[in-house]
C-alpha cells in the first residue's frame, strides 16, 4: 500500500510541476474590440461552451466571462472560438460560440451539443452556412443525406481540390479540415481547440522508457508441506521501449501501445513459519499490449490512461527452497497472462506514468504452488521517433 501511495504522490508532484510551466495562456476580445490577455483555467469542453474562467495575471483570481461579454477567445497558439449572434439551433435562436477549425479564404467551424455535432463554413465575408448532413431509417435501412458534399463542390472547387476529394469527404472534423486545407493552400491555418480535439498529427510513436518498480510476491504451498514463505517487498530498475499506433477515431484520442520491458530481481529471500528459507531469482522481458486514451490540453500537454494485458519471457528465473526435513526441487518461474492499468502525463517528448499490475500467477506449471505477484511502477519516457 505504501508503494501505491508513493506512486500516486510522485505522479501528482510531477503533474503539478509541469502545470506551473504550461499555463493556458490566451486572450479574449470584448464587445468594444479590446483584446485582453491572461490565462484560462480550462480549455477542454465536451460541448461548445457558453462561458469560461479567465484571469488577467498570475496573482489575480479567476473571473467568469459569459458569452455576452466576449465575441472571441482563444489560446495564444491559435486554438479559438468565435461568437455568432442570434444563431438558429433547432427551434431556438441564441448567441453561441463556434469552434474554429480552419481559417483562410474559407473558414470551417463546428458546434457540438448533447444531440449531435454540426459543421459550418464561411467564404471571406459571406454569411455563415451549415454543411448539411443527416441519417434516417426507412424500412429498416439506414440512409444518409450527404448534401454537404454538393455544397463543398459548389463553393470550394478550385485547382487545389478535385471532384474525388468531395466525393470521398466524410462528415467528420478530420475529413472536412483536409478539404478546407486543400482549398486554402499552404497558407491555411488548421485549428483544434481544447481537450475535445486532437493535437497529434502523427500516426506512430516510439519512445525509450526507464524507471523503477516495486514488487511483492505472496506464495502459498500445499498444506502437506508447510505454509508458504513470506517474501519482503523488493524494488529495482526497469528499462525498455514503447511503441504506439494511433487509431484514426475520436480525434486521435485512442492508441494501441506495447512496451516491452526488462525486469529483474536477485536473491529475494523469504522465510516460512518453520524458519525454512526460500530464495527467489527472476529476470524477464515483460510484453504488455493495450489501449491508451489521451486527453489533450494543448499540442504539448496531455494526460493519458491505459489498460493492457501482459505476458512475459522468463530468463533463468527460479525459486529455491531449503527444508529442515529434506530438500525441495527447484521451481522454474513461468507466469500467466496478467492485466495492468496506468495513468500518465506527457509534456512534449517527455512522459511519466504510474502503472499497477495487481495480480499474476508466476507458477503456472506447478499445481502444488500458488502465487500472487503484484507490482507498481514509475515509468519515464522520451520520444525518439514520430511519423
């Protein structure tokens, strides 16, 4: 338990330290056109916001700024929202903030509420227009109305965008951004705002990892021998690498990952209730494969959580027992597949993660022995490849 507490505290301290250097610096423009710079408390919303918390300097308190007070706001790196007045949503008309996804000769916007996500566009100073899309069911068959493809073709046809691009277009943020990027040319400005979008334009990532793990083995043996020896908690270094493949869904929030890691422990000594000694030696290459979810705060700052299943390759891993009333055969360690959960923080190319593996049987081939190996790890990573 103390190891678990240590890991959580370490992660909390690390996140706090990074957070002090990654404030959400930004601005908002008031109704008189004045640009006020400062810092946002948060820039991650599931749905389009109607207000935000903002302070002008480090010492000032946060104040709530409503949609009636700001006609635009955003981070200094370009992620922003614009206000549109008397906007029709369903049967109501109200002021809303639209998320800006692309800027140039043609601008792309999005609006998301609990019902669905809508996209809008505007050419130069023309009126804002909704890109039309709908799904309906008729006689058990789903039908799609992709009128937005025709709208795009009528308004964005150019030497940079051909007919195939419009036909292939999907009603998603990534697909529409690609169309607007082609139309606007190399000077286009593609924008993702807050935690509900992706900041990662890469598909794969490889990182070197190192860290420290804390382990505990609880061993039980058939009663016809004696009660299993008790082993103390042990710890050691770990080293490996990690590979990620981002899934092109949900704005690149999801990724498959694997992180092969070398672990070892030597002469971990345990004693039984009859003062008989057991010595545990192991070295293994652990190979977890899992799914990771990212929460983006900016293009550099992310939180992530992951779940994985793990197998391993053991190398010269044994358990030796010395008995008062005769020896006991040396046991070779062969573990079963186990599960793990992790929570981490990433800043630019650096990452830190705490990973917990609550249970693993390390004597799968020995019916007379039962075991529970559990571990907690602090893992540091550095990206060496992105593509």
